[in-house]
C-alpha cells in the first residue's frame, strides 16, 4: 500500500469513527429505505405527518426558508414532530441565500459556492444549518456547489475548493458529512474537487435526474466515477435539455431517461445503505399523487434488488 492509499484508508477509518450523527441516522433505517424531500417551513406538522401517512420512514429537509431563523425552539419543535410521527430526518440542505437562477445562462453566476459575490453568505448559511441540524441529530448537510470549473487552473476552481473545504471541516466538527449535490458539474469535475478538498467527510448527494437535466452525464455511468462517494440519493427522473439555454424537463419517475434498476444495482454492489429520497418538483395534490406512483415504482426495484 503506497502513501496515498494508506492516507485514503486511514481517512475512511477516521470518518467511520467520528461522523457519528450520520452513522446513527443510517442505523435507524433499512438499507435504501425510501424517503421524501420536504420543506418543513410550509407547515412543520403537516409536512412531517405527510411523510408518515404516505408510508415513508424518513425525510430529507430542505431548509432555505429557515436561513437566519434557526433557534433552539425551532429545533425542539421539529425534533418533537419527528419523534411524534416516528420519522428520521437523514439530511438537511440549503442552497441560498441570494439570487438563484436554474438555467445555463445565469446559473453559473448565481448557483452554489462558485460565485464570489454570494459565497461568504452561503458558507455562513451552511455552517448555521450544520449547527442547527446537529441539534436534531441530522448527520448530513447538502448543497449545490455550483458550476465548478472543469479547468482546474481556473482561479474560481481553487477558490471553490477552499470554500468546500471550510464547510466540510465545520460539518466534521459537528459529526456530520458534507455532501455535494450532483447537477452543475460533470462527475469527473466533482471527483477532482473531492480529491483536492481532501476531507474524509466530504461526499456526494446523487440526484439521478440532475445529471441529465444539466446535460452532464448519464447517471448510470456517473456511478462508475463518483459512486464510492455517494451517501444520499434524490430519486428523480428527467430528459436531456433540448434548448441550450434551459435545463431539461423533470418528469414522473419511470417516464424519463434514468435507469433506476442499473443505478441502484451499481450502488448496492458498492455497499450503499443510505436512504433513497423521492423528490418530485410539482406542487399540491398532483405532487402527492405522483409521489404515490413513484413510491410503488421504486419499491419494486429495490425489493427485487435486495431479495434477488
């Protein structure tokens, strides 16, 4: 074993020993347990009870509406509701504050930790979220890091690596992983950033559709590159962009181009045991009906995989 391999193995051992919140959350769930992405600020009890009533054991918190409003009282409220309904919150995510444009024209200058003008505020928001999530026993913090330059000599690349490193260290001190959500960067660029950040608690939140919606990769192939780093999954489906200024279309799971059978099979072989979070970007009653269909679709694939 050479020095780099030794350090990688040692880092993995340290991560397993010290990122206790993440390990504790995972131990409460079955491998690849289906969960639901929710925004508790839309109504904490309504959203958390919906998770339970729809037959899910876990959820993924989207907390942007709470940035700057985190309090111990809010943690007590959300924690009490999670306990009341027997739901595990696996991950907390924020992508703000500041302007966010989810397209190819303004996206590079508004999304993630890459844009210099919003970087400091977003680092602060992620640290706040990490501290708040610790009160809830949530072991993973996730964000979009943005259109990370594919050219490692671009000055923005080094600046982004340092920003990710700063957040990852803060999360590590709270016993948490820090996850980069796939989307704006190619899997190769993400793998390079992980290597250069060089923090054992840094991982990937795999959004199966985003890789397609941004035209970056087929998620089946992406797992070959970043699969060992995946610690969370957004189950979502979509189609390639046809307008070069706009993202592809997100669609009902099973109606798009994501081969969930292959993605899940590869991750299963890599030892992935985390949750599989359904994210459906519709609203109201239609979202609920869509999620019900998606749950049945994914349950069949996961059951066949685990019992096959």
